């Protein structure tokens, strides 16, 4: 069964209207019945398939909304996608209007190339606004992916009492929720971006369309470019982060409505050596026709496992990291690069100055999120020709004064 994006988007839109662990040996996590082709609903002796029930990291309404949002034109100037918004609902920020301009930022980490790229972009945006007198001191804490440290960092900002706004990029979802709520209760405007938490107390939550859209983009591509019965390996970073869990939940939805066989899903920690080792182990057991990843910064390591094993390249789901885009161009493999828009690192900085000015901002600021296909891959590579391999094509900082050296000298 070939599921097209157009059909999925139509189904999602209709639904919205109606609604007005890694081991030494890779684990085969697919139950036998999941690999059998499903019969026609209503056929004799068969029950119609039931929809996936809502859970901690899957909400049907959110899934349907994100898939539909992929085809909704964002409001705002396409030249500044970090200021665009999809279906925004604006909130009044007059209560937070002030002359103070000390901005505090609690960062989950800079532990992967995507976050490093974004962090450089954020600093460049801050420098521009400092020169304009719109931001004074910029205080930053880095939790190094440690929930407890980030909770402590946020509390330190609260206790200091002189942050005029607090930006938070949470390390995980549930654990950081009370800390975000404490920041909100302090009376300071709070801006959350990238990863979410289980509260809506912040003034604005900034993110691209989301994990469901990202995961679906890659899964749809595999369904459309593989044959029934082909085998897919899913590679994941870590559990418990909403945007990553949503990516896998969406992929499972797409795969369940196909005739692909899912060999397993493996956590890699985002480590290239572990990715290569896992893929090699699966290749030793048999064919792997497609690779789905919830983040593509280790995609080249997965591809190298095929090369070292003398196997044909898989149909590949990567990301807009340049190392993958260049490898894709070099090999001519069939691939797609889902995007979790890195330019979002500019938006919370600009949002803080807007809130201080008493300007309205979207309560949920949904940024555009468009995948890179073979049709536009070479254009993005040309634009980023002088950038390092760990850079992200859709970083959105070309107009900042530090371009390109700030991103080259990482």
C-alpha cells in the first residue's frame, strides 16, 4: 500500500474538521502479526483496524493537526521564516511591558551539532539586538543534558530576581515541567522553545510544526520509495523527549498502514560509532532496505555501515546536516532530509524584545518546517558550500553580521 502525503494531509484536515535500550544484539521489536499484510477491513473473519489510542507521547488531534499544517501557508515574510507563524493565536503582553532588558536563557545543552549550530545563531542575534540597545545582559546556563542541573539553573534565575525574561529549552518534557511552572509563577515572562513541557503557563511556546510532521515526512518517503515487504530499521536518539517520541509515534502510524516490515527500533544516543555498529549487526542478519532516523546527524555513520558491508545503499531518511546532504549528493542514493527548522533559535530572542515592548505574540508560535528533497538539495549545498560538515543547511543566519565566520569557527 502506497500512502501519499496528499492523501494523509486530506485525511488529517478532515479529522480536524470533524473534531471542530540498546543491547549487544539488536532486538527485533516487531511482533509477528505486525509484519503480516493487513486484510481489507470487514473481510470475513477479520476485524477493522483500530486507531492508535492517545498516550503520553501520542495525541491523535495533535498528530492530525501537524500533518495538516504542513500544507498551510505561514503568515509573514518568507524572507524571515523565523518570524513567520502558522495559524497563530495572539496573546496580549502589555502586562510584561518594561524598560528592563536582562535576558536569561536556560539551555538543555549544546551536545549535538544541531544545537551547536542553533546556539551560534542565537548568540549572533543577541549581539545585533545588544548593539541596538534592546538587550542588555544575556545570562546563559547550560545543563549539559542533566535534568537536575537544569532545574537548579532555572531556580537560580528565579532566585536572582533580576531576569526580565527567561527563555527555556527543556532537556526533557515531564521532569522540567515543574521548573517551568515555577518560573512562570515568579511573574517573569517565560518563553519555551524547541522541546515542550506539560504546561501552557509560558507566554509563548516556539517550535517548528513538530515531531509528528518530521517523523511522518521520513516515513512517507520510505513507503513511497520502497516495495511491499521491504525491511526498514529505525534509529532513535533517546527516550522521553516529546519531539523525538512524537517523531517515532508518527512514523509508526505511517508504517502500520503500509506493507513494510519494521526490523526494529534502536536507541543510539546519537553516537556515530554506535549507529554504525548497530546497522552492521542488522546487515549481518539480513537485508535492510530502508533507514528511518528521528535525527539525522548520525546518518553518514549508518551509510558507511552499508559501504563497509558491501551492501547496496538503502532508501535513506537523514536531516539537513551538511555531512548527510553532501554524502547524499556524492552517492546518488534515494533519500530525503526532514527538517526541524534550526532558524528557530532566533525566534525566542526576538520574542523577548517584542514582549518587553508590549507587542502581541502567538501563544503557540508554530514556525514553518519544510523538508529538503533532491529537487532543492543542490541549491542548499551551494549556499552552504563554505560551511563545515556539522552545519545545518536551514540555520537562517545568512543576514547576521557574523556570517559566515561565526559558524565556520565553531
